[in-house]
C-alpha cells in the first residue's frame, strides 16, 4: 500500500466513524471514557515499557532535557491521563445544545444547534499524554480523530490508542473502532498527504514547536487552528507585592520550563528594580536559570554573584524567542505602558501577567495586552484546559477567528441551523 493509499484509508475510516459517533448517546460516550481511563491505569507497566523504548530513542536522537521531560511517561502522568478522561466524562456534552432560537415574521422557526466538527487531525511532538487528552475530547464532542505524534513517541502513542479503543469496544460493542486512529508511519510525507484530503478531513490542530506548526500550516489544505509559540511575560509593577511576584516568577519559569505557558521574559518597573531584581536573580540562579538581561539590569546585578555563563546580555532577537528551557530574559521598563508596548511587540499573543496592587494599572494591562490569556497577580502557567475547568486540553490557540486560548469541548464543535416551517415560501 502506498503512502497516499494508506492516508486515504485512514481518512475514509475516520469520516465513516464520525457518522457513527454522531449516533452515540451522552451516556454511551461517558461509559466508554470511564472504561478507557480504567484500562490506562491497568496498563501502566506496559505503557512504561513502551515509553522506555521511546525515551531511549529520544536520547539517541539528541533531544534536549526539556523535550525528554515532555516525552516521559511515569505513574503520575499515566494516572493524570486517566484522571483527564474521567474529567471529560463528567463535563456536559457539547453536542446538541440550542445556541439560538428565533422566529421570523412569517412564522419560520430557526434554531442554531451545536454539532461535531467531523474529522480532526492532531499533530504533536513528544508528549504522549496528548494522545489520550486529544482522543478523549474529540470522542466526547463526537469527532473522529487521527493522531500524528512525533517519531520519538511512536511506541507510547500507538499503545495508548490501542488500550483506549480496545476498552471502548469491550464496553460498547457498537463503538466505531476507527474513531481514534494513530498514523502508523513516521514518514514526514504523511502529513501533507493527509492534510490534502479535504473531502474527509475537516480540521487540523498542530501542537509543538514553532517550526512544526509553521510547516503544518504551510502544507495544509484544511483549516488549521494553532499557536506558533509561547513567548509569555511577567510584568512586576511599581506597586507589586515582592513575595507574590517572586513566587509567581519562579512558578512561571521553573516549574516546567518546556511548556508553552512558561514565562520567557521578566519585565520590572524601574522604580523598584534595584530592590526587587537582586533577590529575584539570586533565586533564579539557585534553580540554574540563565538570565539574558538589558544594560540596566546588568548594572543592578553587579553585586550579585552569578554562576559562570548564567548572566548574559540580551539581544533584540532574544525577546522574540521561546526558549522552552531554563533561560529568562530580564528587562527594566519605565511604566505599565512600556510593559504593554514591549509585550505587544515581542510577545506571541499567548499568556502574559501583571503583578500589582494598583487596580488601575492592572485593568489597563488586562485591556491593552493583546493576548489570548492575560492575568493579574497569577502565573501564566494557568493557561491550560485542565486549569480552566475544561477537562483535558486539545490545544491552545492564539488565532482570533474561531477558538482562542485553551481549547476544550466547546471549541471542538461547530453548529448548523434548523429551519422548522409550516409551508413558508420566500416571496
């Protein structure tokens, strides 16, 4: 079978499965999700064995520490996948909701009803937990999904999908077995072939680094929902609580630096920079964070002992960079307007936060920063479907048409209009 034939078969099977999914009741979908969650837990040891093969291959490929962290499956992450499935089951079914009702002067009744999108292709790197998250959200919202993980996670992804499908079929004999499919080849040419099949595939959602997302967007003939990168900022205002600011900066940068909602730049108001930055830098150096700083910050840190190679001058290009690593840009700014201007110029419209007691400054920041998620006195790490109460997350969008920010069940639906008449004809 050629690659073209293989992708065509996957897409046709998915389209057929999407029609069958539309006939399942909410209760049936939830029963399947609970069965999938239990099966993942029972398969913990097998999943770790499969993942060990991927970890070994990833190390040989030269993946960074942050990328290997994304790839790893341990007891906690497998339990997290199962928990995510149960949370999705507990959420309201997004399909079949009446979004709008209107009656025209001629008596024609119109209803706007939420519907599944159809066939959704998810393309992602490293994180095998995305396989369970994406599949569960697509399934609950009535969409068939085709999953294309990175070659470094092929063993983990294939087994996760197999466990989920087998559990669902055992629970529900009429479960459409092609509702969840993993592209079985690591051939890169599979992606443009699959995304050319507009008669079968309705939507693509890439998750990963900027190069992957741009490559997918450029080759796709189907609509793509995406964010290119996460250049997230923390701005510490003149009226910030220093302890709160320190805690938030540390959380946003070092809790998990390899994710898109981790902070990449720290902006500090000039009126407090001399008091705030030395202690903040010492804390960051203690966590092995490299600082790339402007001239003002370098002067303020002259008395702070920095580990060798961990204090560098920032270039203009650095402020546009998503590091996904223990690296943080630091810049001193004049005021809240300067912070907003910096973020809107260098940022990626992902997630940005202001730390301040000043409500006026906060409200200006919230209103004028043009990002998908904007925070006041909170970490950027909350930009996540689970943290937003959506259950597992399908992805994050920085687009302005359609979904924006964390995407859960509601963002995986479309709608159609139903017209109910009594013989009306247009004059």
